[in-house]
C-alpha cells in the first residue's frame, strides 16, 4: 500500500496515518461503546474501574496506546500495536527502499531476534508494545520488498508444519492449557508457550505471504471484511457463554450454549459490518477521492486488504 498508493503523494505520511486510523477507528469505537454499555448494565463482565476512569477514555481516540491503562476488550491490544506500527511504517518503508537483499535479510533477522528476546523475557504474548511484535511486520514488508512468492510445495509444507505445531500443543501436557476450554487463560503457567507461539508464527509465514498474491472474489472479500468485526465483537458473546456454562450439566446443554455463542458472534459481526464498518469505509474512500485534485494530493485508496 505504501509503495503503490502513498509514497508519491504530496503528504504521504499524513495521508497514510489518516487512512489507516480511519480503517480501524470507527468499529473500534463502536464495539467499545457497546461493551461499555453492557458492562454498565451488568450484562457483560468487564472492568467498571475503566468505565469510571477519564484518563482511560482520553487514550482511546488515537487507538495507539489505548490499552496502556487497561483493556475493556482483551483483543484490543493487537489493534494498539497495529496503530503504533502505522506511525513508524512510512519511516521503515523509506529506509527499506535503500536496502538490497542482504540488508533486508539482516533487518528481518535483527528484528526477529529482538522480538524473541523480548518474548522470552518479561514481555507476555499480549504486551501492547511495538518492539515485541515489530518483527512480524518487518518480515511481511521484507517479503514484499523482495517480491517473494512462495511455491506450492513451500505453502503445503507450511500448512503441514502449522498443523504439527497445533497438534503438539494438544499432545504436550505443559502446553495443553493454551487451549482455552474452560475460559481461563493459564498461559503464564505454560512451559514453552512463547516458544510454541514463535515457532507457529515462523512456520506460517509462507502460507500467509501466499494469500497476498491471490485474487479474491466478492464472497472472499466479504469474509475478509467480516473478520475485523468478528475479532472485536466475539468477546462479548464469549463472555456470556462462560458465565452461563456449567461443566456439571449434560454435554448437550453446554453444546447448545456454545452454538448460541457462535451464532451470536457471527450475527453480531455481520450487523456491525454492514451498519458501521462498510459505511465508514465508503465515507473514507469518498473523502480521499474529494482530496484527489487538491494540493494535499492524497489519491483515492483502491481496494485494500480487508483485514485492518
């Protein structure tokens, strides 16, 4: 996106930041307000302290840094990190354009080594700090800069390795708690949990990069667009499910609750997609198009990867 849409514009940095923020923020705000209302009414679990903290509310509009004082929605930490990356991305891209293959490889290795050290140190898997996860962004950018398109055999091997790591997580007693069957994270007690995360990320790079080079139809685009509201909203039905489930009850009862949880998550995400997210993105496209002939020089964003 940076190379094709923003780099040659009159105000590339400002245009890029505004476009990326606009992609994330409307739905981010909507689901947080929905969660705040449900928590205030006692329908959903969550921190009442955050709702009464004006400092926390003041940190939300920028998205970057929004989880430094706590999270109303646990998945929001990754959006915090993502927006932090967008502040740095144009500078990173400008520097990468000056590097050749060896320099790009050293950059990716250096960022990955630092991320591994941070994750094996005091940082957790949900630490909302850019330097912990910068290596994931850098690897993707390096693959794009190098024009790497994985072969089918490489992608197949990647899928096989991903499946093997996931099966290992289930087979190894010390990593099995990473599977949240009872709705409580015990990741801090899991031996080797960070290593499994790192290995899973690294072996999945070929399949992730291969999806970038595939053309998508309207159904695939719709599913891709749905992933963002589902990612944010699913925590609310999930919370309801774990409040209602009783492991002493028959499997059919708990299974029904689980299916209700899934159905509510998907239906809620669909409503949010069509009532909030897509209208907001149409407004974003229209606004940038209106600036096309002005000195600001920001061109209309073309169809982008649907994930935020």
